[in-house]
C-alpha cells in the first residue's frame, strides 16, 4: 500500500511540473506572438500611409521591410504578465528574411510543495520565436498613380490613396506564426 501511495504522489508531482512547464510555454508563445503582431500593425499602417503618399514606397511595407518604431517587447511583457509570467528577454530577430521576436519568460507560479526532494516550488522558463510573413504580392503592370492591386493568397484587393477604410486587414497582408 505504501508503494502505491508513493507512486501516486510521484505521479502527482510530475503532473504539477508538467502543468507549470506547459503554462510557461503558453506564456512564451503568447508573448512572442504579441510582439510580432505589434509589428504587423505597424507594417499595415505604414503600407496604408505609403499608398496615400503615392509613389513606390508601399512595396517595402508590403514585403515587411520598413522602419519600425513600435514597442513589440513591451507587448511581449504585457502578454507574459497576463499569463502570470515575467519577460526575461526579448530580442528582435530575422529568420529566413522574416522579421520577428524571440522571447524568454519565467512563470510566477510554481510546483508548490511536493514530497520529492528538490522539486518544491520550481518555476518554469520557456522560449518562443514568432515571425511576420508577408502574404501579398502586386502585379506591377496593374498599378497606376491612383490605386494599386495586390494579391494576398489568391484574394485580390485594390487599395487607393483615400482608402483608409479599406477591406484589407492586417491579417490579410501578414501572417504571424510561431517558428520555434
């Protein structure tokens, strides 16, 4: 009987550790995605602004190239906190030409008291990387000074200088995906 109790408590301790680890990974994933989504919003706004200004500058924004001045790491920190974790590190990266973030978080919650030596009050540390992938291309021959045509994964949009209320959404232009 004592052996069964020991196995049951050991199983419970392992399950607690797994829950803490999964919670930490979820917090890291959410933080990395939030940081990349902040950049996506900036690329979207930059694209619309460049279209309204005229010229060819919108192409860089559509390809995910442009000067960013947002707070992706601030967003990562906020999302880590929403998941009861602390942001330990946040770094802007480029992975296969796609801009993104790698974040590392530590949970504020822990395994609690256990009867296993060394397993008490253990917190988890987790890392995640999310990138922004452009989804659209433009047919150069179809462009004119007043409006541009873009194709985003087989869906076509026309955007003009006065189309600030366009049907195209940030998620139409860019995918935000976890890569690690």
